[in-house]
């Protein structure tokens, strides 16, 4: 693909296998439901949402030179996602993710992103490639970093001043991987997107709401942070302003996997439109509410 890149998504591109049922599930249960295999991964989901918002994202990640990788690559091209700079290799297979959802949300999930972790720095090389840089729309293009990257690579991104030329936005892949974002705690130039559980795991503190969590992260040196908590209030804080909070609308939830990615993409779009902080949150919660109320 040959067009200007106005957002870069770094991280997981894989297959999601999602099992859904309307019945409550307990450990060991065997229930009826529906199983779907769809393209996924944090970086991919964000890129797809950015395309839906009429942006031109580029994916930096890993795909194996296998049939699953070929299928994902073709899907990206058909969806308008630039996958030309994804690192591919015969040495590792395409990654996968499995989740079980019941009427209350995600019951359990396993992310197999071992190939992404194994290839490491290879996926970042295009960022210093002159041909790639020639396609970047502006010097402050959003660089969205997925916490599925191995800890050493995340630490490299946080400490190498080269990446400060981008508008770096970091999102943990899951609450269990939130601690990987610790190197970004004292980095004022970066933005963190977290849910409340991830914020608690990252800080090692229990928070009663998102506003308190956002204030704590700013006090620890984070430049800007946005914290969600399901259908409870969303809060944003930065080192240059106070906390802004917005309450999401009450809706019937039909799916949850990928909701945070839809929120993040919409928030980035709103920032590009120069909305004020409250308007950015309102736009993002509106788009994410629409996402989780539609079953696909």
C-alpha cells in the first residue's frame, strides 16, 4: 500500500478464537454457545478501529510465513490496514488468542504471543527506515505500543530518546501484563491507556475509582493517562491539567473483547480533531459503547 501513514500500531496481530454463551459459566462447565475465529490482537484491533474512523494506520508486528499468517496479511490489505512493514519469518508460527465469554463478560482468556516476543526488536526496525519515514504524515504521528511486547523491548522503547519524536501511547495487553509498563511510569512524554484493574496492578495500589487512579499515576511521573472501568466513569489526567471524568452511557452489552481498543482508537481520532479533553472522552465512550452493543 502506498499512502500517508497517520498512525502506527506496534504489537500483536493474531487470530482470536472467541467462545460465547448467554449462560453463566463456572470452572469445569461444558455449555452450548457459539465459537468464532476472527482476526485480532491489540495492535490489529486498534488499527482496524482507526480505519473505521477514516485514518490510515500501519501495523508493525509479526506474522509467520504460514497459511494463518498469509490469511491475516490478506485480510489487513482488504481492510485498508497497511501491513507492508510487518516482520515475517519461517522460524515462528502466527500467534493466537483464545477467550471464553458468558453473559457477564470475559470468563477466561489465554494469549499466545510467544512469536511476537521471540522476534523482539525486528518489528521496530521500520521506524528507523528512511523509506518508511517518508510515508509518515507528520512528525507527531501517534505510535501506539501494545503491552504484548516482551519487557526488554518495552524498556527499550521507554528509554531510547529516538521514539520521543512520536506521540507514544502505551496500552497493556491485559491486567496480567500491566506490570510490563513500569518503565513508562516516569516518562512525561508518553501516554498510558489503562483500565482500573491494570492501573492497580501497575501501581500496586487499590483504587476506589478512575479519577483517584489517574491522579496517582500523574504523581508517579506519567505525562498523561486515561483510565476506564467498564460502564463506570472514565477519567483522564495529565501533568499540565487536572482530572476530567465522563460517565459512559448504559447499554446492553453484546460483546466485550476489543472494547478497550475501540475506545483508544476513538480517543486518538478525537485528539487529531483537536477536541478538548472532555470532548475526547465523550467521543471515545460513545464509539466504544456502539462497539460493545453490536454483535458480530
